[in-house]
């Protein structure tokens, strides 16, 4: 596994006592053109305060080893 890049954004501060909630999803995946036994996936992650305010966001691209074909 290797990180190929990420973009992080902090929108609001989080203070002691704040309740925060995480959500994340894979937004794209594909086979690596240069590495035959690996794939690349793109993910999007968010942290929200209890009131719904977005406080933190990350978009990341990761290289992972794939399972052998059967």
C-alpha cells in the first residue's frame, strides 16, 4: 500500500467536547497501468460536527496490491 497523494482541507476548528462524525467512500478504482499486480483507488473522507457543519475533508489516491486472478 502506498499513498500517491492527498488533499486535506480544514474548514472549522474542533474544540474539546465537540462531537464529530466520520463518513468516507471510495469514489473511483482502476488497475495500475505501470504495476501489473496493483490497483489505484480514490477516496473521499469527511468529518462533521453534530450540528452538520463540515469541519475537515480529505481526498486521497492510494496504490494497493490486487489479488491474483482465479
